[in-house]
């Protein structure tokens, strides 16, 4: 069974288990899926309230846009594991001779690049969804602010958790041009995610600033 098809209870136990192959990358994708689900929830609550009639068209379009990101994140829960298959295949290669060791090392390095591509895509998507949250918090139903901000936090976790997975795979290969490019992009996405989170929080001061 694919991870995204498990119940939340079974998935949590699978990740916590001694033989799990799921980890931070899969959990980051899961956070993104829940964050994306909350974009839909708050968009619907906005559309259901006549007070927000002036933004109906904008939120109707948003509701349609955020369906695919949710499904992409759900697929990413398993996809993060599948992307690591190239590394696992390299680990199984023979290493009896120096030539075999060199070929195995090269295959592992190439596998690490493949493994980093999946979380980098998740980070890109999470930042794109955080941009949607700026509109959701700024213009959406204020009675759903707590739901929207929970989504922001989920999406920030999705972005940063994915960035860290990119780094753990590629930091040892930073001298390679393609890896350096991916690492630089990950750093840009990290900064953008943090900036967008702060922007969203500033739009809901009643909840994000202590009561005096």
C-alpha cells in the first residue's frame, strides 16, 4: 500500500516503526497536503459568506487552482521514497575492486541528485502555495483566520523540511555545477518561505500578536 493511501494512524505508526523507509521528506509532503487542504477549506468559507462577495471571483479561481497542489503533495509522500530508489540500487552494486568501488560511488552520487529532485519540487510547490495564503489571509474570511494560519505553518514546514532534504543529499556534492544550482535554488526557496510566512502572520495581528 502506498503511504498516501494509509490512514493517519497507520501512517504515523509506519513512520515511527523500526523498519520504516519514510522520513522527513514524506512528512514534509504530508504537511503540504494538509496545508493545501486548508487553502480549499478557507476559500470555501469565504465563498459561503455574502460579506466577501467582492472577492468571489478571485476565491472561486483560487479554489480551482489549489486542488492539484493537494494531490501533488499527496503523491509526494510516496514519491520521496521512490526517488531514493536510485541510491538503493547503487548501494547494492558490487564493491570488491577499486573499479567497482568507483563505479558504485559514481552511481550513488548520481542517485543522490535524483533523490534531491523530489523534495526540491515539493519546496517549489510549497512556496507557490504560500503565495496563495497571502491572499487567503489578507482577503479571505477572517472567521477562518486560525485555519488559514495553520495552513501557513503546514506549508512553511513543507517548504523548509523539503529544503533540508535537498541539502542532506547534495551538500557532499556541492562542487558539482548541477548540485550547486539546486542548492542555491533551495536557499532561495527557504528565504522566500520564511518571508511569506511573516507576511501572512502580519496580516492577522489579532491572532499573531499577544493581547496587551
